[in-house]
C-alpha cells in the first residue's frame, strides 16, 4: 500500500498544507509559501492607444513593486461556470410578478441552466499568486535545546507570511489604481482552484471536497496502529480523484485529453495590449504565466560577464579580422545594460503555458488538434512569436508550474519589465453590472449583466438610437420583459404601436388615442374632489388650456390672463366640490362666459371647438380618466399625428398623469419610454416634459428612455444638451448615416466608431448594440427566447401571422404559443438564412 502511495499522482503534486484565517495561504513541499487574489479583467476593446499605453505604464510599475526573490503567477481560466451569475439573476425575481412574466422568466432560466450544464458559456477568470521561499533565520549550534529550533522556525514562518502579504497588499493597491479590482482568495477558494484543474470531469458535477488536515481527522488509535498509513491524511491526496495517463503527444487526466503549448520564441517586438486579441480564443483554455523575479544584482553581473566575454572575442590585435558575431553580441549586450540602467527596468524569467482540454475519444483528439493549431497561429501573429506543442514532456512541464505552484520553469524566457507587461493576461470582456437584472451576451458567448437602475450610475435615463429597422423598440421590449420581473411599472408614449402586444399580454392599459370617444379623458379629473387640485395639476391645466387657445407661432397668454384663468379654475373646483362632482371643460367655458373680464370671455369662445359634441370635445369634454393600477400603460398617439394642436394638449394631459404616478407613488421603480422621440421633440409640450424628466427623475428612483433614429435630432433640439448630458446609458444600434455626426455628438473615439460599424443583426437569432453605461462601453448581443421574440417583434410578416391566427379565434397568447412552435425564430428567419 505504501508503494502505491509513493507512486501515485498525488505524490507528484507540490502542495503540502493549506491555511485559513485572516491570511489564507498554502505551503508547498519545498517550504515556500504562496497566496493569491482574484482580479477583474480589463476590457480594452473600446480603448484608444493613449488609454492602453497609460494602463501598460501602470502595469510596469506594479511589476517593479514586487520584491526580488519572489515568484508571481498569472492564471487565466477560461471556462463556462456562470452559475453564480445566473443565480443572481434568479434571486431578484419578484414572486408577485404577472403570471406571464413568471412563465417567460422560467423559460429563460431553464435555457440558461441548459447552457450552463452543456458548457456553452464563455467566462474568463484571472487569479494572481505570489510565492516566496521561507526566510532563513539565525543558525543554532549542535547542542542547543530543541525548543530553540522550534521557536526560530515559527518566527521564520511568521516573518515570511508577513513579508508575502505585504507584497500582496502592495499588488492589490497598485492594481486598484489601474481600475483592476482584486480580492484575496480564501483557503476554500485556493483548494477549489487546484481541484478544478486536476479534476476537469468530476468538477463539472461534484463540488470541491472539504480538505481536512491531519489534526482535523479523528481515528481510533488501535486502527492507526494496525494501518499506520491511514493517519497520514495529505491534502493533496484528498484533491485527486482521476488517473494520469501519459501519451506521446498529450496526457490524460480525469478522462480528459490535455495538450500543452508553451511559448518558445519571443516576438521581435512587443506593444501595449498586444495579448488582448490572442486571449479572445473562441474556446475554453487555461493560460499560466509563471514569473521568477531574480536578484537583479546577480542578473546584472551575468550581463557584465557576458559583455566582457563578447568584448574579448571581438577584440582585434595585429591587424586580424574581427569576429562580427561577437561584435554584434557585444553591441546588443551593452545596449541592454544601458537600457536597464537608464529606464529602471528589471529582468524576469517568464514561462507561458496554454493548457487545452477535450473529452477522451476520437472527436476529442480532433477538437484538441484544431484548437492547438489555432493557438499556434495566434502566437505567430504576435510579431513572429513561436509556440511549442509539447509532446512527451507535457506533463513534466505543467507539473512544475501548476496553479498555485510555480516551482521549476522549464521553458522560461528572459524578459524586461516593458516586454513582460505586454504579456500579462489582464484583458477580457466586461461581465457587466453586479446585479444582472437583464442578461445580454457578448460576442464570445459570455453573459453580460445589465441593471438599468445600477446605483453607480449618476441617473437612470437611457438614450436608444439606430436607423429604421435596427430593432430599437424590439430591444426595449426585450429589456422590459426581464426588468418587469423586478416590480417595475412602465409608462409608454408611442407613435406606431410597437408596445401593443406586450401591454395587452400583461393586462396593461393600452390607449390608442384618436378622435373617437372610446378613451374620453377629462383634463380636470383628480382622485379626491374634496382635497382639490395640487399645484402640479393646476400648472398642467393652465398649460393644456393655453395650448388649446393659442397658435404655435403666436405668443402665449399674458401673465395677467394666466392669473385670472387660474383663479377661475380654482373657484370652479370649489363650486363643483360642493356638488361632489369633477369639473369639465364645458363647466369652465360656462364660468368664463360669466366673467366680467373681457379676455376670459374671449377664452370661452376660443374653447368652443374643444367642448360638446365637436371632434375634440368628444375626446376631452366629459367624465373619464386614466386608471393607475396597471403595471404597464401605453399611450399610442399615432391617431393624432394629423392634429398637432390636439396632440400637444394630449401630451400635456398624459405627461401630467405620468408624473403624478411617478412622483406620488415611490413603492417601486418606474420607467417612462418615449418612443419615436424625434417626432415628439418637435412638440414644445412633450419637449418640456422630456427635459424635466431627464433632469429630475433620479430623485424619485425612476428613469426615462428616449428612442430616436439619429442623435442629430437630439443634438439639434433646444433640449438636446439636457438629454445627452443626463442619459447615463446609451444604446447605439445599426447606423446607416454619417458616423462623424455620431462621433462628434457622443465624443466617441475611432475604435468605438469602428465597433459600431461592425454591428450585426441576424433575423430571429440576435441583434447587436453598442452599450455605453457610465464610463463602460462594450458590444452586447440581444438573444431573446422564442416567446420573448414573438412578444417583442414588430416585423410585418410576424405580426401578420399573429393577426391571422387571432382572426381565427385564438387569443394573443395562444397565437404566440403556436408561432413559437411553427416559427421559433420568426416567419422570415429561413428566408434570411438562405439569403
């Protein structure tokens, strides 16, 4: 049995013991101590050269801050474990949400779980480890008491741990200054990293076991005497559950094929951010960059010795020809020494290893071969670097630089600080907000969390812009279907019916306002006639009546007339309160006709067309109001497009209703959506409302979304600066106009404009958008499920199919469910794929 233990895989592992507490760390078999942090990745996809260079300068300083004699290891693990991300999305669900919202959420979560189990997601994680050898203390004579040795060893150990964590704290601080968040890893996390690396198959279904140390295991003394080896509970033995099989071109560990590729030849030159594209490999992999920081005095002495040897070989005497090769070596060595002395750089020994995995089998071998070719190809693209596909020595190479144990760097290459900084795997796609209320994807298949009400944002307003057919309303419908699972109330002012399906499906209030009396609205309507109108209500009524009696190109009412009108309105409310009735426009006209003021009598005549059985009167003169118990209220003003004067009045009435709901009820978050905002901007009433909301809604914990075809309409508007400066979030969809306008208006750099130009849209599959959230920018993909797609689509063919099925007697939900089965990606999806 002992022979078996000595030749097992566990016996080859360098891990000796793990310690928890305020300073979690591990001890390796050679006595060295190691600890680590998990660091966030930097998404530089949208950065310009100046920003990338600034980051790299900071990274160089961080490298130089680590003490000599230590080792640092960067472990980039690209896997698919997004379970915590999905769990956060689930946990925010409100149990009292609409049944349809629950159903859609359950289908979405089921799809996420399926993708999670099949390993479809792309999630990179970066761990940074620091290792130091045990410090050597005072030496004792042969006849000193044993207690002295034990005491000295304890002091050496504690001093070593103290020194290690001083360096780790310095590293965390310096990375934090660069915007790279990092946190120390606990004992359980250190153990789990090793467990997942050594057990790629088991870790997919079984969680990491709790590693017990020898003093935590209780066995009967009699059993230990009979079987002594049972008392030796090595942590490394508890972490290995698979077999190791060495093959010529690879090795097999826990039923997974492993192939190792190391960096053999350094590139001719390096530049800031050069590794960013390399790291975006379209499959899962592990990258280990292990770095030794030697004593620089010793390294400089070696260079000086090399210089002297080259000088002696290159020297000439007696007219003999010089050795050109030696002269070249002398020149390059002297140049390197001068650079190191003048720039403050250091010399490092670094080894880069990429580990690829695939399930055992013929298909796995083919997959591994394709991935290896892709890695080698991308390495060559790094200014001529070359990779080495390890064969017989693959296990030995990786065993000596396992995660948390960079011991012997077989493939180490000497690098200066500037070059090493360019090789650090610090880059990766942004994962989005901490609370993933809404889930998008990135181009690599990773999940991106989006919280429209993220507390770090200065406001909760959004601007959505894109050409016709870019999917602006579709995007907002998809966002709402996820966001409304968090107790959100929505108010939509639309021109075109893009929100009709979602409003009706969620039993909301949909008002398709036109000249009929189907949705009669009383501008004077208030909740409690006894309390009378609020100041906000009075201001709204004055604005509405002023809009009724004045032309757009004419001046508004005089100040005195406004005062007299307000007095008449207040007295009218008091009079009607005694009758327990709400006033109407006809009541106001009757009061104004009796006024002694001539201007009020004129106003009564001007209000004639707005009262009685006349077209505008049927809509606005009479009893009727808006109910406020719906989770979503949509007001479609398309029917009023030909009547700008009536549209202005209706916008004032609707916005007054919406503001009342937003400001008086703060029990939940609210979102106002102004679709086709470019048309509403031309209306002074709606423009004023939009500006007011953009500036003040944050105080109520609410937000407004402006949807427009181009930013030029916003920029040209008098309230353009207010909207652009008070929308912390912006979605830029497909653009077909001049990108210069977009670039200048939103202050975008050339790289960001290039990304916007590369946005794609695939019918029924996904639609891409450029998300600007505060200071963060990235490309996201909207990938709705079939039911979400059909509830959000405004495609003519799709809506025609639903209308036909509803004409056949099906409800909207039944028609959508049938469409999901017959055309999960839309009626025109197959045509689009064929094209």
